[in-house]
């Protein structure tokens, strides 16, 4: 009886936390769902976003873009394949590094999901850094860039493979698999709900404005297009004629790298 009384308070606490988490799920969903509902409502009404496409300032900025070289274009199938290589190799390498660092942890589904989530952001960020480093050192990417870039990520995958990596410096992060606890199930439901809402909003925005909104076209994608098209004159992307030249290059450089692989 005493043992049962000792175990009941933690169970009640977990239930309270689970109820609180479910309440937070509902609040977050109600707040975040406004974006996809508003976007799809505009689509039904036929109110596609056209403001950024015809704005005089945006047209002026796009006229400054260098012409796309016809030699850089690839067949569609080849472009898609090279784009996937450009995206997946860095993420795979980042996953190998992160998995090696967490080698002492229990290989549960929760840990694997965490590693995968970290690998996507880390891989894309590192690939944008390597692309910008190449521009600084060698200017226009050439065939050697493709070879060295792919070789670099493959070397990371091999070096940090499970048979070679022995690092356990993150082993203390996960001591046991508690994925069946109510609070963890509630947290998983929270993130799943937020993810679905975010994907719905992203799909609606992509359908409504395929080229993106104002910031996407006038800042991020514009700078990425300039880095991709300008070759040795890539530094002109930071001239005073463009807006917000102090913004970080993670997204523009990462996009320009993928376009460089794809050839368009």
C-alpha cells in the first residue's frame, strides 16, 4: 500500500502535465492555423498574391541581375538528380557527425528523430558556409568545386561512420527511453500538430505565391540568384543598390549552391 501511494503522485503529476500540454496544443493550433486558413480562403476567392510581382522597386532590382548563361542549364532529370545530391549529401554527413557524437545514447526512435532534425539544419548551414568559402577563395564555382564538395561530405560520412567513431560526449543527454510517458506523448503531439499546421501554411503560401512574397523575392532569392549568376562578380550582390546587404547568407548561399549543382 505504501509503495502504491508513493507511485501515485508521480502518475498524477504526469497526467496534469499531459493535460497542460494538450491545452497548449490547442492554443498553438488555434493561433497558428489562422495562416493556412487565411491563405486557402484567399485561394478559393481567387485572391492570389500579386503585389510583390509588379512592384516597381522589385522590377528595378531584378533588371540588375546578370543574364543566365545557356551553358549552365542541364536536362530536367539531371537537374533534379543533382539538386537531390546537393541537398542530401550535407544532411547525410551532418547526420553521421551528430550520430557519432551521440553514440553513447540509446538508439531509440526519439533519438533518431532528434538526430535527423538536427542534421537537416546543420547540413544546410554547413553547405552554405562551404559554398561561400569557395566564392571567397576561388570565385566562380567550376568542375573542381563539384568534385571537392562531394568528396568533402563523403569523407565526413566515412570518418564518422559507426565503425570508426568512438565519441560519446553527448551520452548523458539520453539516459533511458521514456517515450511512453504521458508528458512525452503530449510533447510529441504538440510538435506533430505544429508541423502539420506549418506544412499546411507552407503549401498554401507556395500555391498562392510560387515566387514567394516580398522578402523572398527582393532579399533572399534575389541575392541567391545574383550569387549564382554573377560568377566572379558575386561581390556586387552586396552593393548599395540592393536592400539589406547585412542580412546573413545562410539561405541565399545554400540556394545558390543547389542551383549551381542543378545548373539552373
